[in-house]
C-alpha cells in the first residue's frame, strides 16, 4: 500500500490528523486533530449531561426505568443547541479535510514512479 493511501485511510478510520502523524507532520496533524477533539468533547459533554439528567429522573421516579420510555423521552427532546450543530460541521469538515489533505501531502512528498 502506498503512503498516500495509508495516510488517507488512517485519517478516515482512526481520527482526523492520524494520517498526518503517520507522515510525520505533527503541526499539520494538529490543524485537524485539535478542532476535531474539541468538537468531540462538546458532544461527549452533552451526552453525559443528558444521561445524568435521565438517571436523576429515573431515581426521582419521574421517568420509568423502561428502555421504551427512555427512548421516547430522548426522541421528544429538541434537536440540540446551535453549538452542537456547529460542532457537527466542524467535526465533519476536519474529518473530510484531513483525509483529502493527508492524501495530497503524501502524493506531493512521494516522487512519481517511472
């Protein structure tokens, strides 16, 4: 497997910036890794906050400890804050950008075969 494909696959299937780390370009990896990690951290924080609220409701007796009731409560909530939407765009842009950029950087660094 050539380096360009390996770098693109690492960025695609591991995390944004992983392909750049493979190519030994840590600063460039940081351009994709840091925003993606921050966006993922916002998602994890939101998920843990929602889970904590649900547990509190179950313990208080206002929500039945039934998977169907919990799923119905989750579906009844709104779509989330605009911050979550922005984080989603950032995460997708970092992921796609990392894949494309890792492939292009590796292709430029590798001389064409004759």
